């Protein structure tokens, strides 16, 4: 029987930048899916249902960036340096090109990877994302940062950030959280307060409104799939700025009641 993501033991790879990266890898394939984690997430904060579904047909790798979770080093305070640190991981793994899903601040890092080292990226998948310099993204709403940024985060408040108040949404959130906490062996180290501070510094700097920085998107010349919940409290509605060209396949489908978290794999086609 194939092990689920929550049962896969963590490994470590040493990179040329001197960082030892904690990671998990599963599945097979020539072009890997390289996941970039959210604000305070580590290896355990990916939903095993998502990773297992993708690993049925793809090679999937998750990792802790420099200074986070089980990786060594120090978390930097800029998205650009996080991207440079992240690039060292696929280099160490000898991945070549990858399809890169980034969630929340991980999606910021994914954008910078595509700009700094384009040859690493075949496709981008950006969830709960925003472009650098967009108006209205400097800092997060008080209830959001109070929930996800507290020294000891409250699970119920975190659920409020990622899911709506509907029964269906809350149930989906509780089930996802249960899957993420089900593994009892080889758990990853929790992210530190230093990582929390550095990543929020980076997120705030990313959101300083500078209209000219939106032009950076024109240099991303790979297919980009963008997904947000319909009432995302992190980066509301700003993904329209990422639409660099009309969608030739039509408008797609909205996914209601998701807020920031997009519980993929979704059974329907969604808006690219």
C-alpha cells in the first residue's frame, strides 16, 4: 500500500548556499510539482488529500525554505531573498524545470522565482496571491494578522481566516485540519517567531503601493493559473491584475465560500 503524504518521512538535502533543506517527496514524473508554503506553514501544513491526489500522476515535492521548520539558516525579510533561497532547493535536488504552486506568501515567492530564474519554471499556480506594489495589499486586516500572527495561534480563528461561516465550508476546513494533524511520526518543527516576523515584514514590503511594479508581471512568460476564494481577506479581488491576457477558454467557474484557502483538487474547472 502506498504511503500517504502524512506518513512519508522527511528528508534533508544540502544546497550550495549552505542551507540544509527539510523536504518530503512522493510520486513519479519527469517534471515535479514544487510547492511553496504559506506565512507560518511547514511540511505538515499541506493537506495530505491534495498531495496524495496529485502524486497519483506527478512527482510532488514540499520543502521548508531557509530558516523555516526543519531547514537550517535564517528566514530573510524580503520576498526576493526568499525566492533566491527557494531556487537553491531545486538546484540541490537537480530538478531542472518544475511546475510551481505557491500559496499566499509562497505565491509571492513563486512570482519572483519566475522573474529571477525563468528557466526553473515551466508553469506557475498562484493561490491567494497578489502582485507586488498593488494598492490595498500593504499589511493584512487586523483580524487576519491577529489570527495567523499571534504567538500562539487560535485554531478557531485560523479557521475563520481560511473558511467562511457556512456549514459546508466549516466542515471542509475542519476535515482538512484533521488530515494535516493526523500524522504522529516524524512531524516537522514548528516555524519560529523569527520566521513569523521576517515573513510579515516581507509581506508588508511587497504590499507597499508602487504602481510601476505591476509592470514586472509582463516579464513572466510562462502559463499562470490563478485561484482565490471569493471573499479572500488576505488579497481581495486583486488577482485581476495578474490577468496579462484574455482567457481564450472562456470565463471559467467561480468557487464560492472558499475565502483564502482553495481546497484543491476541485472537481470543476476554475477560473485560470
